[in-house]
């Protein structure tokens, strides 16, 4: 007998009929003799609907109330799933984050999970109850409801799996697994059978929407093997797991893109110690994650700084940067929201050279100008004009031999 954690996303619970399908699938796994904890997202579109309601009232709602609002979607889906199981004759019980409780820090809308009290869930499991957990939410130490950022139910699932030492954490979704790139852009993209935590982390942070980044960080930290698979069939999906020797032989595992960033440049900043700290500390205090940073070589004691921030934080970031720019005596601030980041990812890069230059060459052959570059051990990212995103993804996918699943091996 195993303990299985399954997570179903919004599209899998988008209608009553789909919820009943999920209930049947959960029941099937339960009938096979497993203990079951099921984490669900809100019904498809519901969280967006709630966010839009808040936007009708104000642009910057109080963060606490925002979390109270967006956490509401999951209350509907957990109770409906629980009822569906009960009407099939199973014992099921739903839990909101605070009822578990699942404790987090107090960073509203991007809270981090600190601790999960597993006593209630364990007791239910011992009594043969199927436990349904609301994804995406927790409770801070002052009893405020917190949420984990969009797509946060993945993180709930992995965290619950880690806390309960589950045998498997299955993320059931509307795709068959993790693909070499977005199949909507490149129809030749193929499913990856297994991918390392680090690659998945890069893919997720670079724009692959299959798993929330935090969930992968969590899985890596606690060694949870995550199985991303389709909720519509029984085919094996993608295993996200510890790196093994086969993975190294593939040069590039995937091509990712992200249109969710915006670029901000601060012009003619005095080139003195402490300036970067003055610029970036207020952003981090506001919980805004800065991604790529470029500082130009200094001329006559001045330098330009360019960096990217999530588009969702863009207005907030710009306001902060404009204030700081005045304080530090910069000449001005420029910004650009129509950028995209295109990246190639693969642990094989560690042991092979020439991969970055092949990427630059491929883009230049298509006349795509590179505005910023950043690299890590296992990825190369380029910021380009967002109108070239699809083109860039297609040519890179082909150049690195990923079309039709013909991965380039050593
Ligand atoms: N319902 C939340 C969202 O739409 C959490 C999730 O789906 O994982 O972002
Ligand atoms: Mg999701």
C-alpha cells in the first residue's frame, strides 16, 4: 500500500463533469489499495475572475485582502470533489489551507511554506478517508490567509507529499508531460521522459508553465519525485527527479520562452560603491524579483544599468525605480514592455562548449537582435523583441536537433 498525492489543475476540474471524472480517477487509485491525498486548483478561469473583480475596485488592493479573495476559488473545487467522491460511496473530506494548518511566512501572494501539521490528515488517512486539500493557500503565524503565487497548487502538492513522505507526487494536467518546448509554437516538440530538478527549475523560471517554480525547488530540496502526466489517459508522463548519467549526454533538453518580463534601464547612474544596493534594495523590499541585470562599462564616472522584472510587477517597479533614480542622481529611466526572453536549457552544457555561440548564430541568421544575454551552468537566455519570440523558439528547437524528438547526443 502506497501513499499517493495527486494534484489536479484548474482545467482538470473546470466543469462538474470533469470533477466527476477526477473523482473516478481518484477512486480508481484508492481502490487499488492506496492512501490518497488530492490537491486541487480552482476551477479553470475562476482565479482570473476573482483577480479581475479586485481590479475593478482598485489597482493596488491590500495584499492581505487580495489573498483572502483569490484563495476563495479552491474552496469551491475541493468541496465539489469531496461531494463527488461521497456520492460514489467513498469517504472524503476537504481541507482549506488554514484547516490543516499549512503554515507559511507572511509574504502575501508569494508566501513560502514553512511547516505542515500532518496530524489531521494522517488521522483521516488511517480511517480510510480520501483527503482533499485546497491548493495555493496557507496561513501565516498571525492567522492571515496567504497564497503562493499563480500556479501555486503545484507547490502545495509537492509540499504535502514531502511532509507526508508520500511515495509518489503526481501532477495531473491537460498535457502529457514536460515538452522540449511549447507544442503550440513548435508542433514537432516532444515529451521528455525524465528531466533533472535543475533543468526543470530553469525551464519553469524561464517560462515553461507546466510546473510552478517553487514546487520544483521544494521537490529538489526534499527529493520528491514528481510525475507530471495527463489527467485524461494513463500514459506515463515526465519524471522530474535527481540528475542521472543519461541526462548529461543530451546537449540541450529544451527551449523555453517568457513574455512575462519587462525591461527597465536607469541611465547615467553615478558609478560609485553602493549604487546597485540603493537601486535594488527598494525593489527587493517590495518583494519584486529582479531577473537579468546588466551594468555597462563606466564612462566619465557614469554607467547605465538595465534589468528585467516580472511584467505583473512592472508598474510597481517602475514607480520605485523612478523615485530611486532621482535620489541617486541618475539622468533618467527608460523602459520597454515588449520584450521576450528565449532560453535553451540542458545539463549537457556543463560538459560541452560552443552551445551559446551556436544559439547566437542561429538567432543572427534570422535577423533577430539580442538585447541582453545571461547564462548559467545549464542555460543561456537572450532578451529579444517579443514579436520574434515564436520565430526564435522554432529555429532554436530545430538547430539543437529537438524537432521530432531527435535530440542531439554526444
Ligand atoms: N488557482 C490558482 C491559480 O490559478 C492556483 C493554481 O491553479 O495552481 O493560479
Ligand atoms: Mg498549473
